[in-house]
């Protein structure tokens, strides 16, 4: 069965180039289903795309009177990828704000497949701070952008905002599609969020981890076709995996039990959780009352889950995280060796703009074979792609025959 690409077409003057995009996708043996905004339908007849694709063009939310079929939900189930080209500032803004007032924007909210967006608009609109903020927001949610070029625009101006060439848009689409099954057959365990170590019935030790990095990794693994198990500390995030594949924990000891139980059944373990290193030696049964004296607590070490996994003779690919506040590279290299990891991902959590509590991160990556690099500041979803690209490189090297 051919993979189905849903092509969203909005009312940029460059929408005539969408016809070439359809042709190029079909040449790659892809089935194309077009959705148009109402204003796009005023510029070019939907019948043109219907003739090119041999399929009904969706434009009106209420055109289908069937009570047995909800068209945008049905399409979302069959879609391998959602491509929007051209995407106007209006459509990008609606996507970012969650507005669903036509078929295209409603489909976006229903879609669970990868999303590729190719903007096209006047330079002032493209460079406007609100548009750039909307683009950043969509990137942080996992959308891939094929950024516009500079050239003569429909308004007669020269500037940024010209739709990227159809060939470039299609190549980005094919690359995104290739990732949808790159981890098919692989089982991935991801840990996320903080742990809580009780002091008494109302107090606990914890940290500032929001869980966003771990959840982004789980979502990226799912988008690549893996079966994903998530062991999560207490966070307020939507679950990106099957509900029966989620283990909710509070303490480091609970996380240790869940991880060691699952580790023997998976191919990849990513320890992105911020596990407490210490806990009170004793949790009081009743709330500790304030008195005139200072309170002294005795702390003991929590289990080193990562080290336990690293000691296994034949374990899964093991990726650790290092939340550091100084000497990031040195500490990361030491952790890679001490814990017997295949890869370590380190970041500076003292920075307010990345790491704990932020939608963005900037990480230093080191692999066992000596490869190392630092990323730019990116959304955590984009960082998750970088990490899985490296993991897939490790898998490829393990499958390669040894050099004679």
C-alpha cells in the first residue's frame, strides 16, 4: 500500500507551485491527498488538484453529510505525513494557537503523523516577531520547516519569504518519511521527569526537571516506529506513548524497580530522568512541626540505576544524561566511562534559557566511539531528533561487519 501524504495548500500566490509538488511526490510512488483553505480555493479551483491526484479535495468542513464518517479524523488515521506548502502567516499562526476554523487547521490538530511546513509570504510578514515566534513554537512541537528563500515576491518586492523550490520541499518530505519507520521493530525505554524523596507526609526532596526532554524523546521514538516504554516521575505533560506502556513512579527506588524490570526486554534505554542522588535516611510518619531548634536531616545515597545498567554484560544500547553546572565536557566524559555508556548527553542546567523548565536545550553529545559535538540552542523536540540520529548511527555500526 502506498504511503499517503496529506498536502495542505493555503492562499499564498505561490500555491501554483503545489501542483509541481504533487507531481514530484507521485513520482516517488506516494499517494497525495490535498486539503485547501477556503481562500486558496478562490485562487485556484480545487478541481485542478482533484485532476492531478485523482482524489477528492477537502475544503469544506461540512461538505460530507455522512454520519458514519468524520473526514478529518479518517484522514489523520491514514496519513503518513502532513505537508503544508505553501503555508501563509495566517495558517502558521492558527497552527501555533490551536485555532481550528476550517478543514486544514482542524486536520492539523487531529494529525499524529510528522508535519513539514514550507512558509511563503511577504518579507515583512515572514520576519515579523510574531511569525517567528509562531514558527519557533511549532518547531518545539516537532514540526519541520523548509524555510523560504530570498527573491522577487508576488508584491513586487525583493526579499525573504519566497517559497522554497518544490524539489527541496519534496526532499525534506522524503527525509521525514524515511524516519517514520527507521526504528520499526526496536523497543525503547525512556525515563523522564524528577523523583520525589519523602521527608514526611507533606514534604519531599525533588528537583526542577519538567520531564519535557524525556517526553520529547519518547515522542520522537514513537514517530520513528519504535515501541516505546516510558517510566515517568511526577510531571504535568500529555503522554506521548500507549497508556499501557507508561509506568508512573515517585521515588528513585521505584524508578530502579521499573527500569531494571523493563531493561531486559528492550533494545535501547535512554535515562533522561533527573533521579535524586540522595534521600532522607528516614521519612517521618507524621508531619514535622516547627520548633525553636534547627532541623537536621541525615541523607543516604539512592540507587545508581545507570551504573547498574552499565554493569550488564550484554545489555541494550545505553544513553545517559548529565545535568551539569560546570566543567560540562569533562564531567560528561567521566560519566560515559564510569557508567559504561554508549552515549552521554550533557547540558548546563544553570542557564535559565535551556534545560530544566525550558522548552529549549543546548547539549554536548559524546559517544563511545569518540564522536563528540555540541548543538546550538534548539527546541527539546529538535534535540530529540539529534539524539536519535546518533542512536541510529550506533545501531548501524553494530550491524556493520568488522573491517578486515
